[in-house]
């Protein structure tokens, strides 16, 4: 008989078969019994949450059905697949989009839709994952690993407007904020429309990211079919380039290094700081022209060099930011947009020079 893994979901422990691709067996035992890690399976179906004996009116059933449909749409945007057969009031076991079940490749994600359809919650019980969150039927809020994200508010909309970045651009790129705190911007990273990570930024330019998430280029869905790609140093610069009418633009997720790495390039496995390039390899391999639009300072120059070394200098071009005065240049894409406007920014990008000439 197949063995099963323990999944803890208070007040019970579920022993769920993870050796198959379907829900086949379970045993429910109170945690105080403290049984071992493995037992043989029993036949049966997954447990249900307690059901109400009060019948719902037809109108209430319609309302609840609409809520459940909305919840399923929202979890699909987060990459949770196979939810079509999930029933409200039950713990449904699915594949985790973050870890894919780890080494066991089993259904380690527990998705629970509240019976009335007000919200859904999930948690992955893979030891090295633990991804968890909630979505609400009547709200556009999302909870990711305990952090509640909500649509961007008026304060941050005004903050971006000062930088000539529109509300439409923010919405298109799913820029959000930490719930109840308009001083924290949440740049949601999406791949194939699915949230794969989140980077936070305060108005005082303090940054942090969701821990344990795979690194990607910000805006990667915008370069799926692109032959030319613009690479910038920050998420706000990516939004600025989009305001100039250039959508085939991505941002690095981790900013710039202080200096160029003097030694030979490390192997792919050891190139930790630039894993986002290797993760995006299938997108970048088919690109013929890469325009590096990093900041015009020592770290920005170092980043351009490190990117060119890995992407191939022969297909890289470098933006030359216009003069601000006799002594300095505009620093980055957003500064050019703010001071000179979208047409000027677009012209600067179009006039990029081959990387070897720029050097």
C-alpha cells in the first residue's frame, strides 16, 4: 500500500497520499496521539469542514456561487491550478505553484474556500516552502505570506504622478501597496500573469523582497515576443519607459553592484547575484538587441558591464543620458521623463549606441 505524508491542519493531522496525482486516501488523527511519519493509507475522500443544516435560499446560493467563482479567478492569478473541482467547505489538495511539491512532487498545497464563499486561504506543507495566503471575494486585497496587499491609494497615486507615471500604468503593472500603509509600495512580479514575487519600497527608498522566491526580471511578460529589450535598474524606471511608449522593457530586481567583479564569470550555479538572468534565459536567448539603460553612476556602469558580460556585448547597446548642465547628466529614465517628457525619453532610448562604442 502507498505511504502518505503528514499534513498538519489544526485541529487535525491529515495523512495525505502524495505519491499519486489524485486525491485517493487519508487518515485523520488528533495531533496529541503523536504518531510516526508514515502509515499505510485508508480509502476515503478528503475531509469536509462542518456543514450548516440551515438550507440556503436560491438567491443566497446564487450570491455564494458568484463569490466562489470570483475567488477561483483570484487564486488562478496566483498560479494555483486545478481549482475547478474544489468545493467550498472542503480542504482541497493541489500542486503548489511555488515548489511543485518538492522532491515528492505531490499535492502539498491545502486550499480551503469558506463555505459561504467570503474568502479562500491556502498553505503549502512542503517543509522547504510554506507558501501561504488569502484572497477575498468582495475585495481586491491579497494576503501573501502574512502581508496584506491592496490596490494603490491616492497618496501613492499622487507620488507617482509627480514622477509623470499615470494611474493606468500602475494598474497595468499591478502596482499595489501594503494594506493600511500608503508609505509602502508593492511591486508585484508576474510571469504569465501569475504573481511570482513581490518587492517592497518605502518612500524613503528602503527596499526588501519576499523571502525564498525565485528571482525574475520585473515586467518579464512584456518581452515574450520582443526582438529588442530595454533593461533598466529599477521598477520605477521600467514604468517611466512605458510612459514613453516603450513596453518591451524590464528591470533588474536587485539594483546595481558597487564595482565590476574582476575575476572570470562564475558558473551558473554560483552566479547567485544574477540568477534572474538565468531564470529568464528562454526570453533573452531569442533577443537580438539589448539596450542597457542603467543609471549614470559608478554602480549603474558596473551593472551595465556585468549584464553585458553575461548577455553578450555584441548584442548590447547603451543609453547615453542627456546633459542636465555643463557638469552633470540626467541620472536615469524616470528623471528624464520627469524633466524632459516622454518624447525625449523615447528619443534617448532610440539613439542608444553599441556597447563597445560607448565604452
